[in-house]
């Protein structure tokens, strides 16, 4: 990989990181493809895919891209651990004064605290790392008292729920090293737990803190295994160990680490001594001296620093070989499920469409009240009343078809894991119902059919010179012929007598095409309405290929 000379403090050395623009461009493109991936359907692997996507974005945004863009930036060591592990006390003791404490500014379960040398403050006051966290500062102190300085407020005004990062400076820390006290990784609050995991992903060095009573807990071990999987620079601290059992507990903890394949991980033990409770809550300097020396060496020794930084960065890059295909496979599973859901809708509506056409050919609309009206026409039923009955019967047929199609869709979607997405339940967001929409469409068909009838009546009158029939009568006869099947044979004969055989045939053909168009339009519109929530989820096949292509480009640039 390309070497770039950088300067940390007063020592110049080589950091073995590839910082070519082409690699950064490929990494940025990959990051955008990951951000665009969506997993809205509740498939079995969707929660894991969402978590993997979030974790990957956090590592790219909070660590890898900023580190490659500024390899000379201070080494960031994130201190993570379970509730009550003593993370804040450890940070305070490493710094030599209280910088991380509970209170109004920092509830211990929520707000992370970053401490760096004053000369390194500019690296963290901006948005280079953890860009989504708002920076806040505490008041400047003079001789232990808060300085009265209107230009140095406690913190900016924050929105409700806004996540912040408190930045502290301490001259006691070596230049080139920053410590970040993260929230509890096992917090009862989901938001805090997710933030803790994200902060760990931003680290050059992970410092996992546990205690003598909790070193076998599952949550810390999950993070330790994750660190091993990514080949990150890792340190473990066994904290608050009663001095009487230091040797035994340390031995048991070491055995667990070795069994997990983490035997080579640097391990520090902090005994619980009587004097640990004094000195303002700070541990004795001797208790944290080995860890402090290890961190100082990593920050100031060129080779040690290069090893820590490049190991973590390369570990994340190498992990993409497995993580990106897994993400792409989850995207493909989403698309496959969406295709099955779409197919269920299309097949249901196609089946009902065919059934409606079959019913029309058999004269299914001319039934019930419509048939009664036709049999009493024209003596006891007007043309307008006959048309009204036919429109109502046709509307009812189409409403039943849509209801049957939706019932088939519901049944098919219940058998599909993806069909349970909450967004798919809201399939008719407008106030008007399918019955109302279909009724309006059928009435429009009637009006157009009446316009066709008027044209033929006018043309027939001009040719024959006789008094033309009423357009409404012609429209009623042609509608009865189109919708009544064999029962309405007399309607066609009556129509031919009134406007002529050719005009009757022409009007029937035009009316038939119009009916077919309206059927396609009505059922097609209802099908699209049923598909709209699914389409709105944006599950397409492109992201899978884009993820794989982005990984391929990155591998090529590496």
C-alpha cells in the first residue's frame, strides 16, 4: 500500500495507509451504495441486515473514511464496557483529573466524553469523526472554579433527542492520543446501546472494560468476538478485582480469552484497593500506569502507532469481502419477496379480469333488477331506468371482482413472510372507496356510450330523412346488447330496426371496444392501488448489483 509521511507531535514517521484519491472515491461510492440499501419487508434476515448496514455505515463514516483522509490525526482509543464497569473512573484516572462524571451535562448512560491534548482539539471540534454528534464543551475552569466568560457557555441549545459529544482537553494526556468514554454497551435504553456500539466502531483502539464479577457476561464477549472478526486493535481491562483474588480471577479471565482465540490481546488488571475510593474518585496512578504507558507508546512510537492504525483500518477493509456479499444477498432476498408479492397481486387481478369477461360474454350483468327492467321495457320501464339498472349491475360485478381479487391477495400475502409489512396494510389511503371509484368509472362509460349513440342517431337521421330515434333509447339498446349475452338478442334486432344494420353493427363494435377499455382501466387502476404501498417501499433489483460492483471496484483499487 502507498506510504504517506505524517507528523505526530514532534516525531516524523511513516504510516502505512493507502490514501490515494482513487481508493477514497471507491470507498465513498461503496458507502453510498450501502446507505441506499433498504430492508423494509419483515423477512427472517431483515433485522440482521439492517443492523449490519447501520454498523457498516458507522464504521465507514465515523472511522475508516476519516482515518484514510487524515492518517496523521490523533489515535482514538474508545473505552467501552458494561454498566458499572468503571469506564469513567478509568478515563479520569488515566487523565489525572475528573473529566467524565454524571450530572446535568452528562447523564452517564447517554452523552459520550472525548478527551484529548489541547493541541489536538481541532481534530475533534469539527465533524471529521462522528459527524452526526453535536459538539458541546464545559465551562473553562480557573483554580477549580468556573470562569465567568460569556463566550464560553455550558453548551449550545439542543433539540430534544439530539445526540451530543462532549469534548474535553487535558494537558496531562500525550499529544496524538484521544480517549472516548462511551455509554454502557448493555444499557436498558436502546438509543444508548446503539450509540455505544457505534462509538466502538469509530475507534483506532478498542478498550473493553469488564469487572471481576461480570467478565463472563455475554454482551462484552460479543464485542470482543466482533473485534477479533474485524482484526481490530484491541485491549481488555479487568477492573475492580479484589486484591485477595487478583491472581485467580486474572488467570480465569485469561483462559477464557485464550479459548476465544483472543489470548494475544493485551490485558490489564486493575485491582480494587482501599485507596481507590479516595482521591476524588480517581484510582491510584500506579493502578493505571501500565495501561497509560501502553497507550502513550502507541501514540508516540511510530511503529507501534502505525501497527495499531493500519491493523484496524485494514481489518475493516478486509471484512468488506464477507459483509458486502451478505448485504447484497439480503437485498436480493427483499427483491425476491417483493416479486412474489407483486406476482400474487397480478395473478389475482388477472384471474378476476378473465372471470368478468366470461361473465359479460354469458350476459351475467343482465340479471336481478337489470333483467327485470329489460323484460318490462319499454312498456313499464324507460330507457333511462334500464341504463341505470345496467350501470348498477355492471358496477356491482366489478366491485365483487375487486373484492375477490383483494381477498386472494390477502390470502397469498399471509403465506409470504414479506406480506406482513405494516406499510402494506394501508392500501387505500384516500377517503373514497373502491365502490365509489368503480361507480364513477361505469357512469363515465355510460356517458361516452350515450355520446356514441347521439352520433349514430344524427348520422342515421341525415341519411334517412326520417325522425331519428331518441339517443337514450339507442344507448339503452346497445348497452343491453353488450351486457346481456343471449338474453339480449332482441336488443340488437331492435337497434338495427331503429338506426340500420350497419350503424347498429358499428355502434356495437365501438361500444364493445369502449367497454373493454373501461374494464382494463378500472381493474388496472385497482390493481395499481393495491401495488402502490409495495412499490412505495422501493424494493428493486439494482441495489444488489450496485453493492457487488462497488465492492469489486474497491478491491481493484486496493
